[in-house]
C-alpha cells in the first residue's frame, strides 16, 4: 500500500496499519446508550473487524461522514457538550496484524502544518487536533505549555505530529522529501516482464473501470537528496491512498494582471514583505481579497504591524454563509474582531479602526502594472486604488496533476475539478474506497472531511477495508 500525503490522515492510517488495534474498553460507559449496547455485543472483536455501518447508524454531529462521527464518538465521547469523558477505546499493539505500507510526503510528517505560519492559532480546539492514543493536551503539558483559549498554534501542531510518528515507531513507513508525479494502473504482466511501456488509455475513460487482479498501480515520483539532486522512483502497489489535502493549489480570481509580481496567493508573502520592510506603516495599502479565515489571519497580522489594509469580498457582511457568522464569539475573539471591523469600517462610513477599509459586495476587475487595482461594486461602479501588494486568499484546491485527467473522473461531478467543499472525490462512506476506481482510496479534504478531528474516521474506514482485503477470514 502506498499513501500520497503525510498529514494527519496519512499518519492516522499508518498507525492503524502498523498493528495498533482499537478495542472497546471493558467496563467503560459511553454516554450514547445505543452505541454502548452495540459496543458491548462483541468487545473481544476489534472495532476494525466490526461492521462500521452498523456501529455508526443513528449517530449525529458536525460531520456528514458516519464513520467520522463514530470514531470521534469513540475517541471523544461527549466533547460537543463540553465534556471531558475519556475515550472508550483501548489500543493493543498486534504486530501480526500490520500491513506493509509506505507514506510519501513533501514535508516532515504533519504535511501542510509545516507550511503554516507557526504562531497562527488553530480554528479547532486543541484537543480536537490530537491523534489516537496520544492526547494533544498531555503532549503540550510535557512541554510545560498550556492552550490559549483552548486552542493551539500551528507550530505546536506540526511538532506534535512529528513527535507522534516517532513515539509510535512509525518512521520506517515514512519517506519525506518525496514528490509523486504519476499514479496509474498498469498490468501486472508488464512489470514481471520488465516491459513497462506506456499503456494506451481507454478512449471512453482515463481510468479502466474493469477491476482485474492482473492490474496494479504504478506510482512514479522523485525524492530530493541532501545534495539537492532528484532521485527518481517507481513503486508498484495493489492499493493507493490519496491523502494530499488541499493546501498546495491556491485559488486564482482569473482576472487581468493577477500574474504580476506584487499579486500573491499565500499569507506567507505578507510575512516575508514585513520582514524585508517592503511594506510598513507609511506604504500604500495592502489589498486583501477574501472573507475566509486565511484572509482574517492576514488582516490580524497587518493590523498588528500597523500596515494599512483594503479588504475586498463578494458577500454581504450579514451573509449567514460567512464563516464569522458561524463562530461562537467567546471562543474566537480575534475573528469576532475582524468581523466587527468588516461591519463598522466600510468606505462609506468611517469607523474606529485606523488603517483598515472594508469593501463588502465588491470584486477585483484587474491589477495594473502601476500597482493600481480596479474594483467594482454590486451596482457596477468602478474605482481605482493604489496598493503596495495584493493577497488573494479565496481558498485552495487540491493539486491532483499526478492523476489521469487531474482526478476529475473520480469526483462526484465528473465534469468539474475536484474541490474539498463543492466537489470531493466520490468514495464509499464506509471504506473510503473510490467508487470509480477500486484499490484507490481518498482521505481528508479530498473526500470532503476538512477538520483533523473528523479525517481520522476516514483512516479507520480505509484501515478496516484494507485489513479485510489482507485477511480473507476476519473474525
């Protein structure tokens, strides 16, 4: 088995495939009485070997995935009600159950968490960022640190994921500094004969829909050596797990001038500009486009550095779809502050916040070489603004360029690109195997699970499915 991606999904699945096996902890009491009764029916059978559809039936919560809700309920029984009940799982290491696998990733274990500015605070509560059988809070206590407002920094999370891989002895399965360039089905015969010629693509579909045991996946890519050279590799696997997340490919607006050097698509560009003193208190404003949490992080960072900001977004400030209207004020005071600024400091009416202008229901028409940006409001009125730099922070999409047709054939709507929020990969909800390609699995944001707390359910489903494939006679 080969995984592409070594973030939380990949780490959790590696743990489950390394022989770490969850059982219902005897004499423990789950607050959900129906789930408790089901768990008591076969406590000697691992959760991995049980019917996940049966166990998860009737569970409700903040995820659309039944298995994500199940695993979350087993790990954190009453967390949504502010409770701190212990997990009802006990973990046993059963090495004979281990299934050989390789986890490939560009960064150290933790994936995109190593690319996020270290002081950024997570949206989720700190304890929801933890992985099985090593509570995040306990790890943080060992560092003599506490959680700020129950939340953690990105640097803490990245370090915790690296520590988890070491502590659980998973390093042998991880190959960091690797980039996957191609995943495709090939005939097993062509490998044994060493005649790895390019296969002719089926004219109807780029994926061969006929499941044959005579086919395997060929995973091509390269790893970076210490000297900076590239070493090519080809690996053959019966099963491939896609767990690449969505951080790689920021969304573009598709407007004129967006490729100019002062227009950026990642928050790190603003941090770099502040370090280089290329923007500051006296510079022209920074244009920030977007109304999500990354845009809010950029506004908070600029505000902290006294950098003037023009904030452009398409929605109304009161739009219920705006993330700020869905977050509890007490738990997220800094995002509540940004939302206040967006409401009170529009161009039409000056508010109490200096160096910030909010332009709701506006969009960018073009960026000029003279660093002038043309904006348009909902009535079609246009206005030019002189800016120092622009940050387009309107989300990101997965980079699936290593799959035939960029993975579009695997999506729920096979006419549209894969998107974690609008068009995820179509998977079986109880195995996370792709409905269009047997042997290929998708986890995390690729399958529509966007929070660390819930991606672990996908890992449980995939591990259960892979264990059943490896063991033809499960209990």
